[in-house]
């Protein structure tokens, strides 16, 4: 694992020199309505494997390429998914993807610290980009990624799979229809007890933080799509019981509170030290909604004041990739946005949460 971390850090350093000025001359991938979105996965870790498996059931998206720094992984994936040699890239050869018409979009699933440069390189190659969340380490990086994709004329989407989940969308529909009345309160609890202390998620240089950058973003983003508004202030407190596993800059547990323009408040918990935490609760003057589990891979379970939510479960990543194909190829607009601007707001809130933890003060938010 130590060797892998060194490799990832070297990759990050090597990609930082990509000039934004080279993006201007690149044309966007044209829309091809009715055709299949051709996807290259970048970073063949655990989550990429999950996405690849799920994509076997997609009708609008197909895995056609891979990018990895591990030759053995490339060979395994070629064998498993029938990916031709010409569609396989290392981090050294990745920029050549610009000459490959078999790939429309690059899905970045590398560690958080590599997202910024990976996305900019993909944009420089004239490819649309899907980036795992959090989109970057901070809002500054996020703005640079958005600007790079705009300059290149490509779209930037973020892997918010819950934005397409049927029970979640039913709660959003009910809220939009006024079935809960005025929203008063949201609670989001997201956490688990993390294992291997040497993994990249506990390395600040690669993760950018701790639980908040991994599991806490679900509660943060969930507060926004469940309430249906953006917060205007945040307060936060950190608790750390194991400073050996959770070193300086790697948060173990953070509680944070969000205030919305109309007086609605949210109370959220993000932790790497407690299991059995995956619950959203939305309360309004006329009713409520509860999802538990609320963000796991499924099935999601939920109920409202009107009864149990019964929408059928389908693998989240299958739905996500088909829906993203609709966005990129057909101009489809999702109910809850999944673009770079949506992700930037989360990064701004994360920056403010860490500031609130450090200062002990309420931090005003001006998102956008």
C-alpha cells in the first residue's frame, strides 16, 4: 500500500504541469442521439470494478476503454470485458486518448487528490468527463476544473448516483408538490468504522481530509436535494478519539449544521468510527420522509407520512450511467443536477465546514 501511495503521488505531481492554454483548440464530442455512450474508466480500483459490472446491464452506455498504472490490471480487465489493446492506456500514454474515436467520456475514479489533474487532462483530450465525488479537494480546484472543461467545450458531470435513485426522487417529487408543507428540518447521518489504516482514504495528501471527504459528502449533498435549497451558513465540530489512525488533517467524526434562507435547519453527522449510520430524515409542517438506508448501494428503503416507498430497486450505477448517457448524448436534464457547478457548491460547503471546525465560529456561505 505504501508503494501504491508513492505511485499515486508521483502521478499527481506529473500531471500538474498540463497547461490550460492547450484546451482552446479542442472540439467537443458531438451529440449522437440514439447511440451508445462509450466510456473509459480511469483508475481501476474497487469502485471502478463496481461501475464496470453495473455497466454490463446498461442500454445507453458501454465500457470501451480503461486507464491504469498497473499493467496486470489492464490485462485482467481486457480479458474480462473484451477491451481492445488500442483502448487501453497508462497514465503516461493517457493523453493519446484524444486520437481515439471509440471513447466519448472518461470516468475518473482515482483518489480525490488526483481528480483535478485527471479531469483537466481528459478535457485537454477533448473528452467529456465524469468525476467521482468529491469532485476535488477544495473549491479552488473545482473552479479550475469547470473552467478547463468549458474552455475545451466538453461537459463535466459528477458521480452523484443518488440523484437518479427512484425512492430519493419520489421524496423530491413529493417535496416539489408541497406534500410535506414548509420544510422545517433535515437530519443526515452517514458513517462506518473504517478498516485498513494504510489505505489512501486516511492519507490527507490523497484524500484531502477524512470521513467528510468520503462518506460525509452524502449527508451534505443530501441536505441540499432533500430540502431543495442551498444553505447560507454552517457550523461544525470535530471529535477525534484515535489520533494514531486519524492523523492531523484526517477527520474521524464531524458534526455539522446548515442554515437555509427560509429558516430551515439541517443537522448532519459524518464519521469513520461508527457503524449503522445511513439515514436521512426530512420533516415538514404537513409530513415527513425517512430513508434508511439512504445512500448505500441498495436497496434503499424509505417511508413517508403516506406510507412505505415501493419503487423497485435497480443497481445504482447502471441507472446512473444510462442517465448520464442521456445527458451527454441527448441533452437530457436530470431532476437533480449532476454537473460541475452542483459539485462546486458541495466543495464550497466542505471548505466552510473545515473552517468552522478550525475557528469554532459560524461561517456564512455564498455558493456559486
